[in-house]
C-alpha cells in the first residue's frame, strides 16, 4: 500500500492537513490588503514563538540562508568570530564565516559530544581588548542529536559584553525553550521545514537591538539578504521581494495551531517523545549516539551496523522515512526525527516497526515488545 509516508526525519517534517489545505489555495497578491493583514498576524505570532518584542524577519531561503543572513548583516571582513563546531552544521557555519573573510576561531568537540562552555569562557575572558565580535553556535546539532548548552555559553558571551551571540536554532526553535529576550540572544535563525510544521522554503531571523547597532557599521556585502530591507518592509506588513505567498498562508495556519497548543505544551511534547524514543532504544539494547544529558529534543541518533539497510527496510516495508548518518557516520547511525507535527502515536508506530525491521537486518539482541513497553511506560 502506497502513499502513507511517515516522515520521521529532522526536516522536512510532517505537515498537518490544515496547512496542506492552506497551501492548495490560489495565491494572493503580496501587495494586497489581504496579504498585509495576514503578515501582521504572522509577524506577531513569530515574536510570540521567539519570546521576543524585537524583530523576527522572514526570508525566502532554507535554514542555511537564514543563518548566513544572521552572520553577514552584523559583521565586517576580518572580524574575529568564535564558532562552535561539533557536527555537520557547526562545520557549515565555520565554512560560511570563512567564505566571507571573517577571522574564524573554532571551538570544537567530538561529534556526539556537546561543546564545552568552559572553553568559550576561557577564550572570551582572555579577549580583554574585546576583539571578538560574535560567537556563533548551533543549538541542536541535528547531525548527531546533541543539544549544546546555549544558556551557559550565552552567559559567558554576556560577561564578555561586546560579542553578539548568533544561534542556529533550526532544530530547537519550536521544540525547546529558546527564550530570545529572556536569554538576550542577539540573532536566532531557523527554517520552515523543521519546528514550524510547513514545507521548506522560509527562513526566519530574530534580531536584537544590540545586533541592529552592529548592523549600522557592518560592511560585509549583502543585497537580497540585507535584513534592514526586511525590517523596513515588515514594519509595514509587507515584504521587500515576492514572498512564497502560499507558504506564508500555511505558516499563518500552523502558528495559530502552535499558539493554541501553547509553548509549554509544545516543549513538553518534544521532551516526552524524546524520552520515549530513547527509553525504547535502550530497551532494544541499541546504543544512543548522544548521552542523556545532552540529548536533542528533536532528533535521536542511534548506532547500528548497516544502518542504511535498516532504513531501507523501514521505508519499503512500513513507508517510514528515517534519516541516515552524515559524513563519517554514514551507514553507522540512523536518526529518528521527532520534531514538529509528531504525535505520541507516531513514536509508538515507529518503534513497533523497528522491532519488526531489526531482525530482518540481522539484529535480534532484544526481547520482542521491549521497546514498545519502554515507550508506553513514558507515555502512560
Ligand atoms: C536543517 C538544519 C539547517 C538548515 O538546513 P537547510 O537545508 O539549509 O534548511 C541548519 N541547521 C540545522 C541544525 C539543521 O538541522
């Protein structure tokens, strides 16, 4: 039986029917009053989601474009920046910063381990001349399922006083408490196909007043990603360029759903599904790639030999899409996405299917039903 695909990958994530129906509507003009009133509500709800009274801007880009915009709008060539790198995305922000001629210093951790906040503290404390202009970190490192300790790293940035904190929150926003104003996060980037429950195509960047100050003197070249243009347009409930109108209509729908569910419930749901997934993997005697203390609420990485064969069985037999490992983790891990429009039933289905699929790839080191029982315990 076809056409019952279950996306259990960390983006694109499943899209609720109400949003799919919104996508099916005729496009409306983006200079119309109808669009402007929708923009006004979307902007207000984006601020609610980010827990900020400052700006949240929307661009027609994937998550990478949002992070790139978050970097290039506030810095100048040669600026010293500190970039955290403990996975595929951390690596990407090092590359972006280098591509724009920034003076990049990296703080690394092994893949599967969190960044050590103390290392940030040491470099920031030693910078008495206040040369470091920004600290760039990935909050939830999707490639490994690790969540970095944003709160503590940010507290060291705050002590430094000068540097901006620029955060890739692509798989934490809408899953975990990213309190932009509460923490004083300067730039927070995210993308529509993750916690927002709509298809790929929109990127979001929140900008603090302190970052807008830096914007005034930043000289890296920019045009399409010039956030000043988006700020001006957003204030008038419009966009500088043609936006993906239908995606915004869908976003209007899903933000409404999120508001109805409430931030606390959304975070609790992700936490619960993370706990159930991890309990199940432990009961199946499968090693988890990230430790409990630093486990992402959005994604669980699991070690197994011939992971891609398992993914292929899951796809062919059950139409469940799991993510694979990237780079040196290719075929060594599989990743279960539990981000966005995922209900507890999806987790139970996925675990039950895994219990059937695992023996088919030669893994039977578990008591049948043990995974489901462990997840059920978390859910009941
Ligand atoms: C998905 C993701 C991105 C953005 O990737 P795009 O393919 O550009 O949308 C960035 N950072 C993290 C941590 C992600 O999971």
